[in-house]
């Protein structure tokens, strides 16, 4: 992998867990506000109390994917 490929943002699911976004990116909320991020975990199980962010609820409900 070359240096340019290492700088790209990666998006991947964790087994039985959240979707991970890893790298520099902007996130726009429902009001159009932008925030800079380097790593974010997005809920895939639907049980998070912090939607759309993961709060670890997938462990409590034994989420499998």
C-alpha cells in the first residue's frame, strides 16, 4: 500500500458491531452543520441511545450480522 492509499478514509463494518469510519472526513447533521472527524462508529443494530452513533448496545442485545 502506498502513502496515498494510507491517507484515504476507510469505511468498514465490525463483526457483530458498528460501522466504522476511519480517516479525515466531514459529517453534516440534519441542520446542515458540518463537524470534522477522524474516527466515528455508526450504529448498525438499532439499539443505541445515541443514534446514529454507537454506544455499545450491540453487546447488550447480542447483535449478530
